[in-house]
């Protein structure tokens, strides 16, 4: 995770502005827990998050896409998940 010095010479962690989509299926806030620290992210609102939280969310997105693709492939072959 990147840290940079600000104009005062103080190190600050890089942050990202994100908006998690608000849909019929996904309306709840999203908790992200890193080393016991909880960050609660409200859907449908632009928020600023740390680089660590951003990375966790990006990894979750990749894993969700991979799981979806695997379920789709199994369904095409006639297999079911248990």
C-alpha cells in the first residue's frame, strides 16, 4: 500500500473514491474488516476508502466473477453444486 508525504511532510496513506452500486439485490452496507478494523461502506454513496480497503473490494469483485463463471460452467455441463 502506498504512502505519500503531504505538503507538511506527514505520511498519508493513499485513498480512493468509490461508489458501491445500490441494486434491488444488494442494498445493505458492506463491511470490510482488515486486522480487526471495520470499515462500513454505504451503497449508492461516493466514499473515500484506504488503499487496503480498495484492494479487498477489488479482490472480492474478482472472486465473485470467478465463482459466477465456475457455476455457469458447471450448469452447462449439467452438474449441480451441493
